[in-house]
C-alpha cells in the first residue's frame, strides 16, 4: 500500500582471490535510505549483508505495480583499484530487482436527486453523482452514464482521480407524466474508469458508497389549493326587480383532495339581501338548472359575513369543486347607482389549502 516500506538487503560477496576493502553500495533510486556503508574489509570468498536499504512505496509505484531498481557495489583491491558489480537477483547475473506491490483498483458511485418544484410535470430533478476512488491505484478517463439522462453531464469525463479522492458530476432530468403517475423516479447510473493497466473499473450507483441500491427520488405529497369563483346571472338590479340565484364555487386546482374543513367567508352587501336554503341541491342560472352542494356545508352568518364550513367527513376532491347556491335581491331603501361588492374569501390554510394568493374572488352588484 501507499506508504508501506520495502527493506532491501544487499549481500556483497567477494568472488575474487584477494581481500577487498572499503566496500560501498550505491543506488540511484530516489528515496532509498542506505545503512551499513561501507564494509571495511571483505576476505576472498566471504559475504556480508551488513548494508541494507529502506524505501517507502509511492503512488507511482502502486500505479506501476512493481518497484524495479539496481544497485552498484564498489570496492578496492589490494592495489587500490576499483572493483565493481551491478546488483542482480543472483550472484551470477545483473538482472534488476523487481519487487511487486499489490494493486487494488476500485471505484464507488453515489447518486442523489434534488427536485426543483413539487414533482409536477415539467419540473426538473438535479442529480448529483459523487465519484470516489476507493482503490489504491490512480484511475483515468472516468465517465458517468445514466440511461435516463439526455442532457449533457457536467463534470464528466474525469481525466484522473487519485486513490481516496472524491469528485462530483451533475445532470438534470425533466419530470414526465409517467413519473408523476408513479409518484417518483427510480434508476441507477454507472461510473467507468481505467486502471493503470488500461482495464475498466466500474460501479453501479448506490445511495451510499457501500451499496448499489437504485436512487429513489420521490415527489412530495401534493397539497390542495382552493380557489373561489362566483357565477351570477345579472349584476344590475333595478328597483322592484325579482331576486335571482347566484352560485359560489370552491375549486381544487392542485390535484389533491381537501384535508380537514374548508372555510369560506362571503361578504354581505348592505344594499342587498342574500338568502339561502341550507339543503338546496339546485340553483338556476340564466334559465338553466345547476347542481349545488349546500347540504355539504354548515352555513352560518353575522351582520357582515356568511360563513361556509365544509361539514366533517365531506371532501372536495382533487381537481374537483363544490358549489353553494344563494339568492340575492335589491333592498327597497337602497339608493340608485349604489354599487357594492360580493366577496368570497377562503380562510388561509383551511382544508390544508396550500396557496393564499388565489383565495379571494370579487364581483360587484349595482342598484340601478
């Protein structure tokens, strides 16, 4: 492994017939530390292993898979002349010494998804791919592929990644209707790199470094959004005109049913009288009968408002609506050209309403 130490033993043997003195071993390998130099004297036929060396394994060595080197022994004969030999693997050769180091090439890919929006059609998931070199060798040309991704990856390919190092790539995916129907997106990606020998090293993405579980990007549970509207046959009331029907509609527009009681306040214009039948099922608009759901609501009132509270156990379905029928007529004592609003306001948050910007609808009636 990186940082492990190789200990070399240099065995010097006097293969001549005269005594050798001042035996010194030199080695050009950077980082090798020699001890035991020099051997003062070595008799003919004698051997000595007094000189040793230590070398710390580098990343280059791990990527190569071996440490290869040669040393040189230099001594003086009795006449003071140098006698040399290049190290070998045996006394009869000068072959370099190869010391194998164990290579482990491995990669891990973790995939996570972040939803921009609420998981509706056309929203975007940003995927973050975390790539880690979990082996002992440098990996090159690392490419992340994902069968679901059409848009280009940011950060892939990765030119080189050292052991223990981590980097990221990113890509986006646009949510389809089938994803919405499924409630989320589940899939896996693959990271592929090359080890120093040119062999592929791969990993299927997981939710953590130690697994290959597919990534589930689940959409948040949708919350209802209610919006009111008012249907009324006429807005102008002449003196003595007959009462007419109008309908307040409470519509769910976000694809989720009500949860709890929806509460709606309807303003009471002082120049007009609004009445209702708590059990009405039909109102008439422009001569046509329309269904209303008065029986689904508890209807109460004070001097300023009529309050509608959805009965316990009743629900406004996803993408559906509930209608409440009323009757309105002009009061006798109201001055001509008096205009007053009828305002329907959903109480913020009631029925788990998720949006407030569209909770009010206003229409104006006029005493001509």
